[in-house]
C-alpha cells in the first residue's frame, strides 16, 4: 500500500471538515425551520401519551355544563373543578391554531419539565371559561417547538382551546414584546390592542363583553431568553365539548 503523503492527508482532512460543516449547516437549517430534531422526538412521545390521556379523560366535568354559552356560572364552576383535579404536568386540554397549522395537547403547569411535554398553562392563571386571564407558555425551538411561529399570528386569527367541559375560541387582538418578568399580561384588559383601551379597562374594571382573555408566551427572539413574545386574544365563542355550539 502506498504511503499517504502530506497533500493526501490534507485533502482527506479538508474533505472531512467540509462534510462536517455541511452537516452542521443542515442541522442548523432543520432547527430553524422545524426546531431541534432531538428534543422534538422526545416531545413527540410525550404528546402521544398526553393525547391518549386526554382522549380517555372521564367526561364527568362535561355533565356540569348543558350549554356553556347560556350558563357562564356553570362553565366557571366546571373550570374551577377541572383545575383543582388536574395534576401538574398532566394533560389539561388541546390547543389548535389554524393560522400556523398547530395542534397540541397542553398540560397544567409551565415548569421546565412541563414544557418539555408541550405547551403549559401558567399556574398563576385559571382554566378556560373562568372569566379571567388564561396564559399558556411554549417552546419556540426545542421540544417540538410548538410556538415556533406564533409571531406570524395576526389580529382576527383564531385560537381554539378544547377542554373536557367546553370548547373556547379566542380571537387574536395584537402581540407585543415584553420582559420575562412582565406580569401585566394577566391584568384586566390586557387583550385590548391600544394603551388607551387597556388604561380604560384597568381604571373602570369594565371589559368588552368578557374579562377573559388568552395570552400565549414564548422566548424572543428565537434561540434567546432575553425577552418574551406575548400574543393576546379575546374570548369570542364558547361551545359544548367536541364542537357543539
């Protein structure tokens, strides 16, 4: 066998570097478009488990609500019971965002271990139908990146939350960039698209139609935890579980 010369070694080493570089570029490209593929696999397994748990959830809570649209008191009662009986990290409901083609099971809780499974409800907020703020956090680049494209949501887009006791449709009003410790997202009127509107609601405690709003949060910009993007939506429709009106 001929001995490798210095040019041969340099050529082999250079080819290896090029191949490695191309592999890294491919990985970065995949991550940018679809999120981290390794944590995506983990989240995919968790989502399948959560889907089975949510699908098999006993519909007892639904019997509390004959028609949530007509009886908000019973809806609030069902929301309170469901929140109390759903353990942290367990499946709470399903979130669908047609605009960005997203459909995921979300869990009760937004701890790091909760968000590895999918989007998670902040413990500081109540469940949908409570009449107050509902906040859901999610990853943008890891663990399936459920909120990868929430920056593409526009006013008028819908976000649907399916719960064992009802279906809640929210209509996007606006989004903004906030600091990680900005809890004004939960205040009365936070979904109002203008500062004047938010100030009016905060001052009067009178909301337009309902004081319930949904806010989705995620890290911003992508690959950084320096800030948060918050997408606000007003509750616009309540229906029976599974799509009844």
